[in-house]
C-alpha cells in the first residue's frame, strides 16, 4: 500500500520537474519581449538551465532517469506494474509523462529543449548576481568656513 503511494509521490515530483522546465521556458519566451524583470532572475534562469542540462546529459550518456527508476521500484514493491497505479492521480500523472513512442523521439525532444533554453539564455540573458551593498556609502565633505 505505502509503496504504491510512494510511487505516486515520485511520479508527482517527476511531473513537477517536467512542468518547471516546460512552463518555465514558456514564461521566459513570454516575458522576454515584454521585458519583465522577474524572468531575468539568475536563480530562476540558472536552475532552469541546470534542470534541462541534467536531462540532456542523461540522454547523451544513456542514463535512465532516476525518478523513473524509483517509480518502477516502488511499483514493483507494491505489486503493481509500471503502468499501473491504484489511484486516479497516480495514473493521470503517469500518463502525462510516459508515451509509447520510439526512444529517439524523446532524445530529440530533450536535446532540442536544451538547445532552446540555451538560446533563450543568450538572447534574453539573466541579470548577474549583485555583490555590492544596497546603499552607496556616503562621503563626508567638510564644511567650508
């Protein structure tokens, strides 16, 4: 029972990860021409780039996604098949992520997403981290007599 719930939690985290990459890129594409400054936040932009870079690295190295592996293991411990879930939300989230398509399709999509995100990083760069004090120091000017 609990392993099935754990598998559903893992697939929920997986959906959130994919949504962060996809919706984050959509937000950047919309924000760039409107010059919205929140989209230039370096924490957001570099974490977004890192998220897709991990996926692209896994594709190039032939590494299976750890979230998929963990979901499979939890489902096996729960006595469920990989495509099975005993909860509606578990089935729904699983079906959002996994399709019966050739592996080259997913490799192409992941690498293309990485290229698109790097391109957006170049065309609408993040502002850089600021390490200066918030207020400028005040200089004392002696009063003339």
